[in-house]
């Protein structure tokens, strides 16, 4: 049971991948808990922490680890994490309650004092929660940081809240078809730095109608993430340019290994090698 089967990490995976504070550390005050268990090319958490409490290093696919003694629970890393995978837990909040701070990108935002529904990593109801702080400065770039107070026994389980007034807000959303298309200078494949304009040009020049064909022409999908990030957008661009539905297009062909590896690792002659995925 874990992220591969459930879509969210298990407590065991988190402890193994990112570390977990001791109860003594929890008793001292708020502390960041990183729940990022997959080796993705990403590291803003490391730069965001000016107390040097987050270590990721080289290569960029390393898993982040927290130095719990250096972390003071300032919450700055929460909105910096592109994966919304950082939480700050304060088990010293009161005798009976702990607080959990987490990223929240939905509208409307709750207000301090609101009673809301605390949900688990799986999105299941755990307990009632009281909002104690709502941080949403411009510097957080639309990723608000909410803090809720919950019964202490749920501090390792509750990681978000149920969205507010969902039915009311659904009516405000415009259908996807009404959104303007992706600008030509927008980078679609971040790994290879390929823009939407370059992909459109390739679709026209080579009559490219498959993700794999475009991959060979302009390298979109050939980067470190192997197209996991850009594949859907490339498919959408092909659909827009050719007037076909994405379900009619030839999907990308995924092949092992899931991450790039060196020949040395493949044949087992370099350190840490000998096994491939
Ligand atoms: S909560 Fe603050 S001190 Fe702790 S890891 Fe995040 S940015 Fe660093
Ligand atoms: S910024 Fe977030 S998603 Fe990226 S490596 Fe750090 S914890 Fe993981
Ligand atoms: S974004 Fe990673 S290969 Fe395109």
C-alpha cells in the first residue's frame, strides 16, 4: 500500500523517504514534515529554506530530507513546494490539540475561527478542525497556507480540509473549451525547454500526429521525466492543430527504464549500479 497503488504516500513510505521527527522534537514546537517520496527532478524546497534545514543535493532527483533540529517551523517552504507536499505540524500547540499547516489552492478560503472538516491524505473525513491562521500574501503566488487546530491524536493523519461551498463555486468555472490556447512562447516540455510554438511548427512541417513522432523531431518528452510532465500538453497541442480528439490520437509509447540511468549502472560497473528499473 502506498503512492504507487493509492495515489498518496503511506506513513511508512514518508518516514523512509524523508525522515520523521522524534516525539521529543515534536514536543519542542512546530516542525516541517516533507511528504515527497518519488524521485522527481525538483528542488525548490531546498532553496526556500534559509535555515538550511532541507537537504536534497545532487542529483536533483534525490529525495528531500529535513534536519529537524534546524527547522523552526516558519512555513516558508510550504508554498514553495511545487508538489504541495510540505506540512508543518505543531504538537506543542496545547494539551489536547495540535496544529497542521498545509498548502491550499481552492477558493473560497476559510476565515480564522471557521470550523471545517479535516481530511486525511486519502481525502477521507477524520475530524472537525478549527482554522487558526490563513496566510495568503502575494509572495506565496496564490498558494495559501492554512493552519488548523485538531485533536492531537490526529496530527499524523490530517493533511487538508474539505473544500468550502463546492457546489456554489462549480458554477463559476468556465468549461475548458473556452480557455485560450497555449501561447507560442510557453515552455511545454520543461526538461528539454521546448515551447508550444516549436511543437506547433513541427506538427505543421512534419504532419506530426503522434507524441512519439514529435519526440523524434523536437525532443519533447525526451527529458528527465520521460514525458510524464509534458505528454498531456503535447497531446492537446496535436489535437488543437489537427482538429482531432485526444482519444483519436496515437498515445506515447512508454518504455523502461522509468528514469534515465547510465550504461555503468546498467551493467553494474559504476557505484550504486547493477540494478535497473
Ligand atoms: S518550515 Fe521553515 S525552517 Fe522548517 S524546513 Fe520549512 S522553510 Fe525551513
Ligand atoms: S519542492 Fe516539494 S515536490 Fe519538489 S522535491 Fe521539494 S518537497 Fe518534493
Ligand atoms: S517535461 Fe520532461 S520530458 Fe518533457
